């Protein structure tokens, strides 16, 4: 049976609307949140995008910020917070909803550090069902014995934007399809595109404003002064997130004199290290180029005596903004089977093929270390049990003098030479300023040694070369830092991904296909008069149960 396809096009016309807060002399960035769908199961992956909007003569997607902050709130307060990196005003990512989230409605809101809190019209309400527990959001759920209306039926339908877009669904056979979308608006369109199964749960979802309707609603609504206080207190994150930390401990005052520096770094194959001054208030700001993924972060106070009781503590960038309490979620006993089917389907998708169907989109990186290095893979040589023996036997670019490791530097005008200045030594990209700890480290844990024989500037320090000892596990196994070094879990920016499902291999491998989201692309630009196409596979359950598909296009 041919599936029914519904097309909901939510496109903002570029109308000359007044800038939010312009009358009060404050202009800033506003962040609009969108997701692949409106109903989720606890433990399911949520695909999200943020559009950063500014205005001179008309609304545009842009802005100067490189990081957006997303919060998810229930009636009881903030339950989840995530970072999304922005490139030219567009950000995307995904995160897995905790499996212990209570059933209820939740509000997603976003902002940039230099921008205002998003107006209520820019937020998005989603419904989350938890089939594993009976927990519900406090005072956020009610039960109704009425029978809810099912999904809308009918043939191909287009609504919301008139003739701005034409969408054509082509059944190409063997359970596959192709969707062709044409931009008839006369202007380039920057949009998110999703294709989901519009089952009984989706039919009951909360209605959210399209970007077009949100802009119009903001124009007509009164300005909330409290929502804009942050915009004049925060610094623009132009190159990446500005990570803030403070010095704590009874000896903190010893390093809070404007002379000491601190550094943060993330272990891995490439170095992600940043250095900055500690001010007299004990605060330090690290200007990063965005750190992606959940990582262990090393926080160090440079040149601090190891006996001092002081260390760095990260400061959360999230505001925990006040949002309107979402409406109560209505539970219908008649939807029990639909909930069980969706729950089983989300677990099957998570187990078999979510990661294989997504595409990593371009990320902007700028590591401290460049591409030009001299690399020694230690398995190609005789293995030794003492680190210094490596330098004596075959790594001629390194030597030790008075307990310090030195790198032989070179440039275009002079022969390679060992200089008297200090060299920077790293373990898995994390700076280690006490070289005796590297000399005492077991070289059998080290896979390779990367040498960068050039001068490097790291904060106020100049180093004559860098030696990076890379372990097999890339996580500094068995290494012990000094007492004022802390390792904290850091939830960096979500990797920008598109869930394109280009080549699902479920039929060939015999995996069941219970995908609810069939396509999600958060960063699509369709030129005026041009078309955009994508294709995929229709899950068998949609065909058997005659479940319609919903195509959603939302943007500016």
C-alpha cells in the first residue's frame, strides 16, 4: 500500500518586521529552536537545530556568535542543558534524552551569550513519554478517558506557505522514495527539513509556531525587560566558546595577583589546549575555538607550587532562564498500544542502526598543534622500559638536561639546535609542566612521540618546540598529576550531524526497521528557483499500518 504523505511547509517570508527590543535601544541575537519532530520516547535521540537571527533592515540568519546554549525545562525547572556550535548563524546537533525523564511536556529554549533570552514565541514544546516507569512531571500530566482523534488522512497536502515551496514525493519502488523540493519564493531559503512517521502520538503533539509566525508574534508582543539584562553583560563569543573558571581553595589568593596563568586541555589525538591569565578576583576566561563532544578536561594553574591548596573550578555558562510553564500532557488509555510500539521501535533503532545512518557535518577546529610534525611510532623500534633511553637510542630531536626535556628546534635560516629555552611537553595533548613525571612514565603505554621543532606561543609563554607523547588509549592511562590539577567531565558542543538515512542496510542484514524519523537535515540552503532532493527507505510498518508521513520545512 502506498503511504500517505503530508507536507507542512513553515517558511518565514522576509517581511520588514521591527527588531525585537529595538525600541529600547538594544539589539542582539535571538535564537530559534527547531527539532526533527514533536514527540519522543525517553532514551530516544533528539535531533536539534538553532537559527541565530539578527536584523538591520530585515531579518536574517547570521550573527557573530559561535556558540548557542540550549536548555530543556519541565514544569519543575531545567532538566537538561546542551551546547551547539554556530557557523554563520546556524547550529545543529543531537543528544540522547535520559531514560529516566518523567512523562510530560518540556520546553526547549536557546540563547547566545551576547544575545537576549529567547522570547516565548521562539521556544519549542515537545512531548516525552516514558514507558519504563510511571513517573510523571509534577502537576504536568492529566488522564482523559476520551478517545483522541487519529492522524489526519488524505492525499498529498501542502499548507503553511502557499506556493513558496513545491514538494513532490516519488515512490521509486522496492520500498524506496525520493522527495524533490522546489523553492518558488523568489529568495534563497535557509531551512531545516525533516520527514517523520505521523503516527497516533504525533497527531496529539503540541502545536509550535513556525519561524514566520514566531517573528510576527514577537513584533506584536510587549518587550520583557528582564529577558534582555544578560545581553549587555556578556562578551561576544566570536571565535568559539569563552570557558570561564574560578580559583578556589584556601591558598587561592597566592595566584590571584594578575601574574599567574591557567590552562585547560582535553586529552586526545590532537591537542585542544588554551591558556589565559588569572585576574585579581580569581577568575579566568579561556578563549577557545569550540570543544566538541563529552571529554575529560584537565584544569591546571601554571607555575603554582604543588603544595598549595588551590585549583580551578569551571563556571557553568547556562542561565537557567525562566520559561512559561508548558501545558499539561494529556494521557489517553486508548494509546497504550501505540506507546508500546513506539517504545519498542525506538529501542530497536538505538540498538541497530542510529549511528550508521547519520552524517557528520563540517566542524571548525583550530588545534594548537599543526600538521607538520616528526612522528616516531615506537612499535617500529626496540621497546625500552625507561623514557630517557628512547632519546638516547633513536629520538635524536629530544634530550634531557637538568631534569628537563628539550626539543631540537629548526627554522629556514639556522641549523637544528637545542636552545636554552623551555620546551612544552604533552601527554595525549595535555601539557605536563613537571617533566620528571614524563621521564618516570612507562614508555610501554606510549604508541608514538610527535615532535614539533618550531617556536610556539602558549599564553604569555614562548616554548622552543613541543613533544607530544601519545598513548594507545589517548586518555593518559595511569598518569598522576600534581595536587592542584583537576580532571573534570566537560560536555562540549554537540557534533553537528544530519540524519540522512542514505543507505540503510536493514533489509540485507535482516534488521527490523522501526525508524520514526526517516530524514533530518538541519542546514539546507535552497537557491531561489532551484530544487533540493533526498531519498530513503520507507519502513515496512508504515506501509502495513497505513501510517502517513509528514514532511516539515521550516526556516527563513
